[in-house]
C-alpha cells in the first residue's frame, strides 16, 4: 500500500504515470480475494457433497454471492477510475466514478444495522431464561 501512496503522490504532482499502474497492488489483492473465495467455495462444496450435507451447499452459495456482491463495487470503482484517467471514458461528473463506493458504504450501513439488530434480539432472548442470574450494570 505504501507503493500505491508513493505513486499516487507522484501522479498528483503532475507526472504522466498511468493510474492503472498505481492500482496494480489493489488489482492483485482483489484477484486473490475473488479467486480465494471461489477456491474455498469449491473445496467446501466438494466436502459437503461427500459428507452428504447438501443443505450446506445453499448456504455456501449464498455466502459466495454475498462476497462477490460486496467486492464488486470496489472493483468497479477501480476500473472506472483507471478508465477516466486513461481518457477512455468521459464522465459528466466525478460522482459517477465514486458511485460504487457510495454503494459499498450503503452495504456497510445495512450490515451494521442488521448486526446490531441481531445482537439486540439475541440478548433479549436470554433475559428471562430460568436458571440464569441477572447482572446489574
């Protein structure tokens, strides 16, 4: 990441370094994340199939799709940023380039709210269970 910051600083100083070269470490990390998720899915699916737990395949498929939906806005942002810098794509406004990051932020808010609600509901489920001790905070 330090290399990316150095190249971006040089780019902002007016150098003619293409932005897609500065983003190469991110492209590598994205590729490893996408391929790693796919390999983990394939290994898990084969193990579930051999153990005759085919109901786990649906959960693993949803997890893989969720991961790809989560990482897609980041990859799209990087691609749009590179295309605009190379002059291959003309945009009326820069918000078109940053729109995928806004979508990524919306995902974060939805995940945060869903996690908070799930934890709150889980804590409410254990309040009046017989045999538990209520601790005053």
